[in-house]
């Protein structure tokens, strides 16, 4: 796997020179060390850090184990990602090496580092801090820089997959130090034991064991400095107490710190650090350091990180050098090079960036990792990934990976199967070799089914099916005994009862549909019939009298005081509006149950046009954000709903509401993601939307057509294929599809298949500012919600 990664760097280095700038750029220049011919110029990692996105702005590579990012708070919802753009104090407390991207879960923040000197003694809590401002800050793909004003120290961060790189420019001062703080904690995270050992005057090693949301996290580290430190001080302390200095070269306690003094008395001095980490051992961290960083300095690591991101971004949008040649030879204008689309480019490229942060690499270069059984395991022939935020990412992020990086999907599925081998079930929400069991459903199943149905990867299909079936029959899953016995999960308002019961029934039924498809593919007809029957259990949650998904009591009666605006009464982080269409496996059946096409269309219209009914002083829950009527973009359960107009022959309404949602929920500012990004799900939704299509059923290989954002966008696919989406006349006003062609043939259906995309070709739309209500309006033009016939 390392050899493959190094080859990717070499290829990416070439592609990075091909990636283009705007047509009004007359020559290639360098801004803050980044060539303006780089696609990373459009990535602003502060997007999502200032509102509810809960993303982090620091340095990482695609799916990297290291997320080296600034922390500028102490605790609280705004600082779930470690950093809040609009922090009232604008004070930095350091740079830690692990972060969660947009999850709403306050964990990680492992191993704080902070440079300081005699120019300031500012503390925030019990941590050294410095004021900073955004004018002296830069955040882009693979690189972060900030001036620590209190110390006049310039700080820079970059990374490889398993190694974080720091560079600190110290001014001349008679006391300059770097703090190493494995006891650093924020939000839910608490260290249980930390250790620091001074190996020599340029090397430290140690570990950090912690618990929190991630109940048993192990991080081992090795730190190498570019210059020797002249003295060190080690401290041990307990939470809330003053530290005690420990003589010698080693300290061990729940909270520890090291202060390393460097000689900067004569002149400005650069000190570089390499920090390698491992979930397995200090020895594993040394191996990671040697494999990835032995021959790299900071600038080399930054170039490598940029090249890796260029490779990922280059897969998505046009190869600009080739487009320039076409422009010169064929005099074809490339509309996406127009400055009027720069805002959209920044949103789009940053959304791709956020989509590719997780799942994160978990195995060391030798394949070892901390398993979900809390034992040391070894990945043979694949990279082990974790941080599977599946309740979120199965919907759009994982389908996006099947287009952008199918080779990595194979490793992701192998990682899920390894989790099954270690625990007896597939992951629900796994992190750093632990299962958090956050949210409901067993959504590894549609991810694996999607990979199999798209014929991705070399993983064992029979073994995968065994894991899928065993997970779907696991009676330890909350409410599964009721679900199997009665066909639904029982709801009760009583304290300690299952308040999310209706959501569980609906999500279990979809996951069961996924199992059924693989049973059918493998010729397991009895299993296919049984799981297809279970996939229809959504009907047991549907009240034909009220025409809603309604919480159902143990005695078989629906609650009589149902209100679709009631939150957390049967529905997880949601209400009846958000879950009424949670049947992606049988949209046709749902339409019929609600009363047919017209009744279903009216329900959709109501959703987007009905404002929440709030009493004076009442506020919506924090997860109900990015609202258009009753539709909530800031949380996941209803994100497929705008595309459901396609299923009743009115795709022009899909086009209308997608435009509205984009305007409300996405922009290129720190508030530019309207809800938790949830490891790229919100961003992947935008990426698909910008391409002009979306997976309503995430595992059936069908994409419902929406409305494209760019005049031209090209997917560069495996085997030198490409798929181009053209949108003639598209603009802020021209959002409606008048006509479409696929590879030159008239397209009068509102859907594509994955196979059509991956075979390459051209999808062309003609756009206008008024809807064409006849386009794709016939019953034969609507998308299938099951797997289409070959």
C-alpha cells in the first residue's frame, strides 16, 4: 500500500501542474507558497468552521490518520471541531493532531503542541494561549498557517497520512519553548494515562490513553525536532490541579506536559517538528515516521500534501491544460473559467475536500492497528480505515466514493469486514478501533451492497454477505426483537423507553432491502424472499388513516395525538415531516400508500411551503437547520426528498427547490455549511447536486437528475474515461431543464445509472429561466427505486 501511495504522489505532482487557473490569469504566480495554477486555491478549509458545520481548518491529506488543526477554545458546542472561527476571544491554545469533521461529537484533540516565549504569559483555562487574527491566517487543503500575535511566532502545519509536520518561526528571544501536552482535553474527551519520555535532545516518545465518546482510544507518538533543545522540564498533574515538576527523562500520569527550551537568543530561528502516531505502539509510530517522513522536511511534506489533494480534486473537475488546448484548437469557450462562477468553485472544491476527509486511515505502515476487539490486529493486503459515520455517510458520501475513488472503496469494505471479524457485527459508528453505536440502523449494509452491485473491489462476496446477514439478525440491535416479532419497533413516551422507535423501523427496513439484493445476486432465494418481506415493514409504521409514518405502541395501535412537527417523538433528531418519505427502496409503494402521484406531490409541496409553527420564544432543535419550509437540509433523514418530484413526473419542482436549498444552506464563508457536515455527508450532497444528479436510493446504482451548477464539469474516470455534464445557458436564473441528451441521444427520463456515468460520455442540458413541465413527465420517465434491469 505504501508503494501505491508513493506512485500516487508522483502522478499527482504531474497533475498538479495541469490543474488550471481562471482564464484571466495571464501567468503562473505563487501566492503564500501555493501556485495559483493549483486547484487547491479554491479550497478554503475555514468554510464550515463559523456556524453549525463543526468542521476543522487544519492540515490533513485525503482520509489521513492525522488531522493537525488549531484549537482555539476550551469546551462547548461551538468548539466540537476544536476551532470556532468567531471565537469571542480570538485566542489560540495550540495545535492538536486528531479531530472529527462536523460530527457534533466532542472527542479526539490528541496531543496539543504550543510554541511560546517570554513576550506573553496569557493563559486560557490552564493552557498557554496567544491572540491571533484572521488577516494573518491561511487555511487550505493540506496546509494551515497562523501568526501567534502574543509571541510574534509564525506557526505552520502540514501532514502526511500518519505524520504531522510543524514549523515555528521564533523571533529572537531569551526564552523560547515548545509545549508538548498529551493531557490536553476538550469537551467529552478525558485522558486516563499519558506518558512522555525524552530519548535525546531531538527526540520524544510517549502515549495517550483516553476515554470519552470513543471509549478506549490509544495514541502512541514519536516526535523529532530539526534542532536540539537545550533543556527540558516534565510535569505531572491531575485534572484541575497545578502540575508538579518531575525530575529526569520520563513522566507518567493521567495528565502530563513537557516544556522544551530552544536557543533563539541571537536571531530568528525556525524549528520544525515531525509527529508520528500509531494506535498500536511507540514502535509503530517510529515505523510510520521512518516510512513517511524520514526524507521529508516541512516544505517537502507540504508539496506532497498539495499533490495528494490535487490528485483527488483533479478527478472531479476538468483537466485544464487539455481544455486550454481545446479552446485554442477548436475555439470553444470554457464557461467554468468565467469569474462569475468563482464562488461556486470555492464551495464545490471545498465540498469535495470535506467529502474526502473520512473514513480515516487506522492502520500503520506495517498493517497493524488497534482492533475493535481491543486487540492488536493486522490488515493483510489492504489499508484499514475507521471513523465510519454511517448513519450520515451511507446516503451520499459513500456513493460518491464509488465514482471518485473506487479503489479505496475496496479497502473500506475490507475494513468493515475486519470489524465484523473482531466483533461479530458490521460497524454502526466506529472510531479509532471502537464502536460507539451512535444513531440507529445498520448502514454498513447498503454501503457494502452498493459496492457489490457496482462490481467494485476484490473482497469476498460470500464473506460480505455472511457479515451483512449476521448483522441484520443481531438481537443486540435495539428493538430488533420487536422488529422481527411484530414487524416494527414499539414506541412509548415512558421514561427510559424507545423515543426513536419509528426511525428504527424505517431504517432497518431499508437496510434489509440491501441484504435482499445481495442474497438475490448470490442465488440465495429463501433469504431474498425473507429480507424483501422485512424491507416492507415500513408499511407497519404507516398509518393509512393519517397518511403519515406514525409512532406505534406495543399493543399495535398508532398514537392518536400525532403531530408531524413534534421532534424526537418516534423520530431520531427529527420529526414526522423529515421521515415521511424514508422509503428509498420503494418510493412507488410509498406514493401509492399516500394516495397516488397528485397526493404525493401535494405532500412534497406542503413540506417546502409550510413554515414551522412555533410559539413565542420557542426555538427549533439545534439539528433542525437549513430549513426550507419543513424540509431540513442541516440533518440527514430527508436529504433525498427534493429529488422525489422526479418520481411523480414533475422534475421541474426538484430543480426549483434544489436552487432554493443551495442558496439557503451553502456559501463560501465560515457559516457556509448550514448543519453538521457529518464527515462529508452535507458536502457530498452538494457535490452530487453540482454534478446534476443524486442517489435517492444509495445502493441501487440509480441517480435522479437535479439541476447542474456549472456550464461544464467533467469527471475523470478510471480507464481514461471521462463523463462531462454540459449545461447550456445555466445561470442563477436559468435553473430549469428544457431538454437533455445523453451521448447525443435525446434523454427524456429524469435519471441515470451508475454504469452510464462510469462508461463515460456526455450529458447535455439546455437550461432556461422557466420550467419545461413536459420534460421527463411521463410515467415511463420516472426513476426506479429498486435495482434496474441490466
